[in-house]
C-alpha cells in the first residue's frame, strides 16, 4: 500500500510560541513541518529541503518579508502564505506584489489557516492553456477561449476574457489591482484603477447570478480581486 503523502511546510517565524502553535495545528492536519526563526535561515532551508509550501511571518528580525519573497522568487515559485498582525492595505499589497500567494491577518482560526494553506498548495501546478476549468455554473475552455454559464456561451470582450482568465489561472489567490493593471494595460496603467472596475462590473453582470453579491468574483477591499470556486 502506498504511504500517505504529507506535504512539507516550512514555517518562518521568529517567535517560538507561534512556531509551536503552527506546528501543532499543521501536523494535526497532516502536514510535515519544519521551522526557521529568521529570513536568511528560511531561504537557506528552502534551497536545501525544497518544502512544498512556506508559511512566512511578515515581521522578521533580520530581513523583511518583502525581501525574503523577492529573493525567493528569483529562483522558486513555491507557494507562500504570509501571516501578519498588520492590517494595513499597503502591507498586504506589498507582500502580494513581492510574490506572496495569499495572506492571513492575526488572529486567525486554525481551520482558516489550514484551508488557506491547502488552497495555495493546490496552485503549485499552473493551469495549462488546454485545461477546461469548471466551478459552479461556469466553465472556461482555455484552448478554445470559450466561457459558458449553465452550458450557454457567454460573449466576453478581449479585456474581459483576459481578466477572467488571469483570475482563473490564479484562482483562490488575491491578485492586486497593480498586478492586473500592469498585465492587462501595461506598466504605466497602475494608477488607472477605474479601467479595472469597469471590466469587473461587466464580468459580474455576465457571469454572476447576482452581480451585487458576487459568489465567485470577490473583492478584497482596497487590494484587488480573488476568484473563489465554491
């Protein structure tokens, strides 16, 4: 019989009590946990042990979280969940723009931590262009560039499709306004958030049963958007 697979997770946090708590929670959920108490040690451990995912504290004693993320992204796309006691939009946007896949604000529940970590780990493998992705009543065929709702084709403009495809490819992850604007409108469009709001409004009208209470195309206030499958 094949042994059960236990995803390896590296916890990078300078507070020993937090690391112990995270280890207890994650091991109870079936993860194999290792620890590092500084950003430098975390980067070194990642390079040698190749964990499946990282839980990274925003406040580290040696190098800041954004520096850890930027250095990591120079050579690895390992999923990273950032933990923070800071509730400012700029801190969250900074971490996401530096390469984090998601974030959690302390205090948080054990169930949410495990759910968010499992979600970022599921995104280790990118969606291929030939994939057909289905969630709820919506289906997107990447190869044919078709979107259907309840089996009927939905006509999207080029920008609407590009935005929807980007969210689907990174589903579950928060995509910042700046990241979307750079990708879809170019490097000089970061301050033109109204373009994005208009496109999202159109997408919701075409894809959501109730555009004013979206089920899938979620807003992260002041930060960006997230596509939720459930």
